[in-house]
């Protein structure tokens, strides 16, 4: 593990990947968990029927994340 990885959590250095939805907010955002850290993310309109527990694909935008879509379960 590099020093930067030990000092900064992965959520502070966003990269594309997966996250888990921890809460669905009334303003259309979701709270996600990424590498043990929780944060709020915006969602593309194509990610509908948002549910707690969804495993979603996220991309970094301006130091945070945007949820693109839910991974399928099949």
C-alpha cells in the first residue's frame, strides 16, 4: 500500500467503479458507500426505481460521484 493510499480514503480520490446505495433521498440524490466511506451522489435520470442496497456504477465528477445505473442481478 502506498503512503497516499494509507493517508487518504479511496472516496477522497474518486475513480469509476461500483458503490452500494445506503439511502434514497427525497431530492433525487442517493447516499452511497464507497470503500467504507459514505457520501451523497447525484444520479442520471436513467437510474430509476432507486432502492437501498442497489449496487450501482459510479463515475467521478468534480471530486464526487454521479450514479450512472444499477448493476443487474442476473
